[in-house]
RNA sequence: GCGAGAAUGGCGGAAUUGGCAGACGCGCUGGACUUAGGAUCCAGUGGGGUAACCCGUGCAGGUUCGAUUCCUGUUUCUCGCACCA
């Protein structure tokens, strides 16, 4: 293949350079990678995007971070897997169908095509041979097969449950998808509705998911681990059974969960949730029946509209029933209370008003007894009559029979032992984590592969009939639930077991199911026989570095960790496959920008937002061009369409080039911090590349006839240049390596450019040092700004891309100095500097310091009481 | 309320292991070149002071010869969770 090398123009012109190199990389399939080789393999992945149609700056940042590491790793000889694909199922496609009368499939694939082009224009080095789209039947058929195995293994199951239902999206949501009582997607209120739903038994893995964090410490952001830990919400306590005084319908006890068994002797009543099966039955047939029923109904109804989350007033009603304290035998009343949750613990709690704030408030309101059983050490004894809040700290047990005087922490175990003896309870662990609700009443998702038969119940779709392909001839109106349920030929099937007419399941999977294993699929993306070719796939795992947004801290990352374990346990992978799929995680910050707004004159409650181009500066005030009205400058917030503060990557690429865009987002802030978009900032990045271009162009003739320095005597000037060069090589190497801080790497390269520009190469040896430095700069630049780097490399006589060129080697000798200048402090302040031999001892250092005029002046009239000498670093004199 | 994180010039940020605070970039100031400059190049740029020097990393303490870094308290902000028994 022959490529025309452009002449080296006066000015750097990314618009000409970038498409040429992109074509070359593509033609050479430069980013394709084979199987893991077992040596120097590296799997780097960025979270797969939803194909909304256009990429945004958040994507640019995410992929720039990934690509800079990937390209660096390749140059260091790693075999890097760096794939890209599409999280292609999901609601926006259905909304597009409703709003624009486009079929979700067409809309999705067009978006994919468009975004793929945008990504390619940025020069990211993906192995496109491994591309996947999760909406493709060749992908989801494996998901369906896995689900059937999970069904067999009891990991997947179906139950009627109160589910979070979003009326707007007409679908149920997992707990994780409800944010402040609202749907995470559309923001509408979520209500509770009882439905038959499919679940995956994430709770079975709760402990393992928690334990797995140990392996991730230091490699995942602490924040993410904390969020997951809180979400799993493990608490240690006891399950205690209280015998009902009068059994109802054969039920003779009520079980509660508590983390404070040490307060058992302080129980003065029991509280149960309105949804608890016993709530209404306890009062059935008594004068209280109606009151209890009404109360339970009301609380349940209130909970159906969950928008007002927060601590409501404590409220409850006496059921009329009582139970017996398992140790003292005392009679304890049972209340239905609004603050007890059915889906945590057992849905019933033992109330210890003296030592639990909620119970305290409840007891005060309903004039229930308060009994102190924990006494703080060395403080005034607590008095129920004067207490204004529950005492929840530790102390010694009192009023607790034989356990009086025991430290409450020890008392916990003793009470559990006592209960075990009486067969009334046991130590147990409770988790906040719920099973994952995976069914969605949506069209654009992977069909759940089961059939409902009147005779045989739930029947899995036989393997040979997979995949259950999503029918294409559907009418999407956005009303009346899932379009699949109205699709006659899809729904009406015969039972695979008995052959009688049956109904096909019309729910589809939550899209988090697809994103729970796509990273596995990338390893063997065209494997037909199953989701992965286990052995070959295992060799790529775990993912060495996963990069994405913090917003996926809980849901996606927890589900993926769960799914990976299930796949291993079901035998899709060899048993020794790492159970943690993501060995290291980098969560990049948002891309933000200021926004312009003003109050709507016609409707003061309404805020109007303006695009920057709709405004201009007039005499120092930013105004709306059309009306002349001043706008307020809002804070720097995440780019969003609604705030009209988005920057289109395409426009940036055509104006400044991909290299400048990449360089800017990498330079502007450390990866975890937010980046504030600034036009001036990207101009700075562009200017830097211009200066690199000019520096090389101005010296090109000389450089082309010079080879890089290898050995020989050097002038002081050249030695200094090489010292700077190799210090910077070392810095950039570590910034892209273990430090993962490309921002400081960019700064180092800028310093190198400044040094090279200032360096006057006169002798042959100095010229060879310059050539060494220029070659190194171009290579250091390659991961950040690959197009210009490859272009400059060719202009310097190199052949082909730097993609697999060697990374500049750090020469420790170049950095070595025989003497070093160190600061001299007198009483903590720097008063001078002295140049010392590397091996100078303290006495020599002190003598040199005392010889310094300024140091001497500060020591005038004082005695040096103490000397601290850190060789090569600092000399500190303490003088009085 | 609970948990986690952050706070450094006019701005984004740097300081990698407790050792010269402010690297690098933006912006700004002055100058050069120029018909022109929103291009480019040079110089300067934390505050105060003629200077010596003093002050300075949200605030108040502490440890240390030495603290942006470690400890205690506190304020503000961001994020997460939120009646979880």
C-alpha cells in the first residue's frame, strides 16, 4: 500500500493529518488483537455507551483516558485488548419510536453507525473486529441460555412481589433504579404495585460480594467500595421469636430481627409492618379489627406513592394482641407501626424505647413504658421520666436479670446464648440487599425465554428454540403496557411439554443484564456455542483496568460482579477464573461548563436557558442577543441539553482536531475530578501542538541528518538537556503507568518542549542530544495525540505508525549528578543553597552552609543547637 | 441524621515517601515583529514591602528541626445512603 506523505507545512493542520492517519490505521487493522498470549496481556475497557445518537464530551473524556493508557501499554510491549460495543437495548429507542415513528431497531443501528464514526474521528484505538451490539440476537441468545441455566440452578425465580412501578415508563424498576422515590430514567414518582416478577438471587451472593471487596481495596476508589458496602448493608444481630399469647390461624409466634439483642430486657412492645401478614390477622374478629385494617390500608396506600421519602412522624395502632417475652415471660403488646419496613429483616421489630430513637418517639406518643437496660459508664443513671432521647451508645447492662453489670457488647452474645438455650432465637446476619428484579414490561429488550402453560406452569423455552427473537412487526404507542403482550403470534404458542396452547412470557430483561457480561463476550465475541469460550476467555480476565463514570458505582458494577460469579459457578468458565471481573477501576469525573439563564418574564417560576451563541457581551454584561436582556451566569455544572451548556465533540474536532480535544480533556484535571470545559483551555492544548510542530519544522533539516545521541562526551549544556529529558521520560512513564495521572504527564511534555526549544544545539554531540530529545518527545506524545505524533515521526524520517514503536527508555545515568544543590534552612526557613557532592557528609554540608553569606547572617549571634541533614535533600539548622 | 471525599494565586491545577508551596496551562501586564493582531516571539505575574524581609495551602489547635501532606476539633461544598431495627 502506498501513502502520500504530506510535505511538512508551515502550520500544523489537524484537519488534513487526522483523517489520513485514521484511514491508515484502519487499513492496517492496527488495533486488532488475537487471543491472550499468557504473557504481557492487558485488558483495558471503558464502559460501553448507550447509542443515543451523538457522543458527548463525557464519552470523549472516558475514551481519551482509556486510549492514552492503551497506547502507552502497547508501546511498552503489552498485548492489549481494547474493545468497544453498544448497550443497545433500552427505553430511549422506544420513545424515539413513539415520537418519530421510527422502528427502535432502525433508530438504534443508525445511532450506532453515527457514533462509531464520531469515535473513529477521535482516533481511539479500538479493535472493531470485536464490536458487539447487545440488541443483536447473536448476543442476547446467550443471555437467554444463561438465564435458563440460572432458572435450573435456582438462581432465577419468579414471585409475586410488591414492585416499584413507574406509570410513565409503564414498567417495574429494581430498588436501585428508584432515586428519592422517583424513576431513575424519567423522574416520575414510583408507586408500589403487586406483580409476578422475575428475580435473580443476588442475596445468595451478598456475603461473597462483600468479601470480594478485600481484593479490590486500593484498586477501586474507596468511595465506590463504600457505596457498595452500604448498599449490601450487612448487619449482625439476632432473630428472636416471641410466642403469641393467643395463636392466630395456627401461627403461634412472631419473629423479629434486632442488632441489639443486649437490649432484650428493655422490650416494652413489638412493632410490625403494615404489610406484615399478621398485621391485620392479629386483630381479626376483635373490636379493633376495623381500626387496624384502616390503618394498615392507609400506610400501604401512602407507601404506594413513595415520593416523600424521609422521616415521617411515627404512627401506629395497637392490634389488641400480645406476646410473651422469651426470657422474662412478661406480656408485651403488638403494634402496627408506620416506620417498620416489610422488606428488611422479618418485617417486625422488638421495641426498646430507652435505646432506640424511633421506638422512643413512638413510646412517648402512645404513652408506652420506657425501660432502661443499658447504663452509660460513669454517668448519671438514666431516668425514663426525664430522658429526651433514646440512649443508643454502649454501657453496662441493668434491669437485665442475671446479666446485670455485663458490658453490653459482651451482653449481645450472652443474650443470644440464653435465647438459644430456650430455643427462642439465634444469632443471625441480615442484609439490606434485595434480589435483583430483572423483568421489565418493555418491548426493546431481550425476551425472557419462558412459556406459561396452564398445565405445566412455567416452562423454559427449549434450547433448540433459542433465541427467542424479538418480533419486528410491532406497534409502539407508549400506552397500555408492553407491545409484546399485544403481539398475537409472539404470545400464542404451544407448550413445549404438553403441546397445549400456552402464552409466551412478554417481559424483557432489565438492560443491566446485558451490561453484566458484555466484557466477557468481548474476549471471544464470535463464539457460537455459548456466551464465551471459557478457556480462551479466562486468559483475558480479569479486566486490568475498567474506566467509567461513578454513577455506575452500585448498580452496574454490583450486578456485573454477581453475574461473573454465577457464570463461573454454572461452569461457563473454568473454576479457577478470577471471580472479580474488574481488577482495577478508574472513575472519571464529569465534564462541566457554565450556563446562562434568566427568569422567564411571563412566568417567573420558569427559568430560561440560553446557548452561548444566543448571547453576547455588551459593555461587560452578557445579554441575550435577540432581546438585549441580561442573563445570569450559572455555576459550572455537568453538561446537559436542558441547561444548554453542551459542547459538541464533532465541532471541537473540526475546529481544533481530535488530538487537541484529547489533550485538553486529559490535561485539564486529574481523572477523578470534574473537568471544567473552557474554550481557552482547548486553545492552549492546540497551541502546544502548534509549538511542537514548529519546533520540529524549524530544526527539521538538521534533525534529518543527525542520529540520536548514544554515547560520548557532552558539554554541560547538553548534559543538562539530557538530564531534563530523562527526568521527564521517567515522569511521563509513571504518569501513564502506576500513577494514572495523564494531566501531569502533559505538563511534563510541555516542559520538555520548552527545554528543547530553548536548547541551542551547536556541536555535533549537542545536535544528537536534540535529536534524542525530539524523538523522545514525539513518542511520549503518541498516546496522547497519536495523529500528530505519527505525522511528525514520518517527517523525521520514521516509517509507519508509532503504535507499536518502543517507548522511550529512561537512562538513569543521564539523570545522575555528582553534586547536588540543596536548600539550607535556618529555623525552618530557607536561607540559602549550597552545592554539595552526592556523598558529602553532615560536617561538610554544615561547613558549606556556614560559608554561605546569607546563612551566616541568620546564624549571627546564635548557636547551632541541632543539625538535620538529609543527604541530597535538605540541611536544616536549629539555632538559638 | 449517617457515611465518603474535597477545600492551594484572578482560573484549571502541581507538589509522587513529612523536606525549596504555586510545576504546567489559562488569564493578565509590558515589550518585539507587524498595514493590522484575536497569529507568533520575549519578559513579568501569590499578597505586602524601596529593600532586607514578612505573610501565605478553608478556619482553630497539636505533633515535628520542618506540615499542602500526619493528628484533634471546626466551617463550607460535593457525592452517596436515608425510619435498615
